[in-house]
């Protein structure tokens, strides 16, 4: 058909009609070029750094002056960091998606828990399976490699599962 894409889903009538042009101002990632993806990555990274700073500062405060145990302090700082990251992404990076309700936040927290699990898995494999037991090896595996892999997972999960746009179900490339 004229005016349609070869990969369009036939069950979506608005995408399969040759006479129904797409709105130019529609906020879809399907037509997003490299600069759009770059802006998304920069926004995501900026919000992530802010959330990390909140997590670290709150954890340090809760462990120090507040004298809470390490797990309680980390759980509280993790929730605070997730909340800051969600708010920053919802109001900034992904503001065009208009998320509503509790579901997007719950999925966002689940994606971040999965990211934390990836970091712990990297540390576990390095320390207990491969035998790299020095503090440097733990830092490289958990905070280096684990953080990099977890960030990729969080970016994918955030854009695909939490702040998805119309017409895109789960594409890695948008």
C-alpha cells in the first residue's frame, strides 16, 4: 500500500491506511533519529546521577548521624533514589508520555530492583565463582561492570516498560 511501512502491524488501522498520514508532532520514537536518542540518553543519565547522589547522601546520613543499620539505611535510600529518578524521568526525560497512576512507578521500582540484582550478580560471580576477592576486584565487578550492565537494563526497562510511547511495544531501538 502507498504511504505505509512494510513493518506496520496490520491490526493497527491508523498505521495501515494509506490515506491516514501520521501527525508530524506525534511523540513517537519510531521516527526518532540519533539526536533524539542522544537527548534521551543524556536526560536519563542526568536524572540517574541526581538519583544516585540522593541515594548516597541519604545512605551516608542514615548510617552516620541517624545510626540506622546498613540494610535499613540502604532500603530507605534506595526508595528515595528511585522516587527521585522516577520524578525526574516523568517530569523531564519522558514528559511527553504522561504516565499516570501507581503502575508506572511500581514497574519503575521493579526495573530498578532488577538492575540492583544485576549488580549483585556481577559481584557474586566475580567474588565467589571466579575467586577475585580483593576490594578492587569487588569494586570493578560490582560498581563498574555491574553498574554498566544495570544501567543498560534500567534504560531499556524505563523506556520500554515504564514510559513507552504509542505504537511501540518493546523495541530496543525505539
